[in-house]
């Protein structure tokens, strides 16, 4: 469980830096834009590695069960995960109506992903992981509303139907791949 918590601190900590504009600007000034991005990337990968390994180890130890969700909650989770993949793809796709309406599709995807998994998993390791990500995503969205407006990641111009088509088709394809194959391969837990 220690590695999971350490991974959460590193990964979410580095992703909280953009919310602290003074710290972010200070780091950019000291390290330069490229150095800042390199530090952000390295810390993110280190935190992610700790998270993945720590979560797997904690689950293997059989963490305490905090609550036991009903079986039907898995179906709710499956339903909630469908827009997650569409939003993730929309965050990197050409600006379509989805991206323009949501403004920050990746942050919304993380919130839905975390909530969906909290509904289906009641063990301590899962609750720590998903509650931490949910809390970060809520704080980040609030922070984004308060930060000076920039064009980073926000759709500008007329929405493109191509962006929506890409988001829907690729998002649905990824969803199906995860449900039927990738979730079990990567996470070790079959979905269906």
C-alpha cells in the first residue's frame, strides 16, 4: 500500500503544479519551457510506475474491504465508461462540438472514470486510487475556471464534424477493446 500512496503523491502532486501558477511560473523560469516539460514528464512516468506497481501489489495482498457494491453497479460502471473513451479521444482530436461544449474533455473523462470505478470497487486500494483522482480532477476543473484564459487545449474556431466523428468512432473502438480484451490484459481484471 505504501508504493500506491507514494505513486499517488508523486503523480497527482506533479499534476497539481499547473494549479499553483506561482510555482509553475517559477519552475518554468528556472528550468526553461523544455526543462519544465522534461521534469513534468519524468515525474509523471515515475509516479505512474509507482501507481501501477503499488496498486497491483496492494490488490494482491487483499486490501480491506470498505464497502461491497451490489453486482448491478458493474453495469452502471460499464455504461459510464463509454463517454470516458469518447472524451479522451476528443481531448486530442480536431476541435468538434464535443470538445467545444466540454472545454476540458480529459478532465471530465478522469472525473467520470474515477466515479465509475468507485461505484464498482470498495477495497481500500481502489478507493484510495479512484478517490484521489476524482479529487484531483474536481480541483483541477475549479482551478481551470479561475486561471487566466489561454488557448491551451481549448477548442477555438468553428467546430469540425471530423473531430466529432473521430472522437465517436475511435472512442467507441477503444471502449470495446477495453471491455473485451485490454482491461483484463493491462489491469488483470476481466470486465465481462
